[in-house]
C-alpha cells in the first residue's frame, strides 16, 4: 500500500487520471461552474464534510457561479495520495450536483 503522506511524482499524478484537475505549482486545482449560488454553497458544504471525514482540508473559494478548489499536502510540500483521493470525492460531489468542471480555467 502506498504511504498516504509520500509526495507523489509528476508521473504518479498523471497516472491518477484526474481530468477535472490541473497542476498548479505543488497543488491540484479545479474549478466547477455551478448552476446558481445555492448549488455552489451546497458543493462547498459537501466538500467540507468530506474534508472532515478525510482529515484533509482543501482551500475553497465560492464565487458566483463557480467553486474553486486547491488541494495540497502542506506537511510534505506537494501532492500526496490524500490529495488524489479527496480530488476524486470532490469530482463526484460536483457531478452529483450538475456542476461542470472547467479544467481549462
């Protein structure tokens, strides 16, 4: 089993196949376009609950009509398995709420 606190290489991050996410320095970043502000707030609430469940906390920005999320393991100065796992959960929440990923943004 992979150490969840080990910093991943660029190749390992690419192998994770996270099409909704992009690299932003030593972090994963994503933007999700929401239908309205209430949907954005619901997405933030779901991300917050999942972050607590995973004991791993992203940076989140809620604006109309987007939610921006940045994931990084500050304790190792980069991206770990914890970030990959939480990114997948967040992508699932966004899909459930009909929030479209904007990986180009």
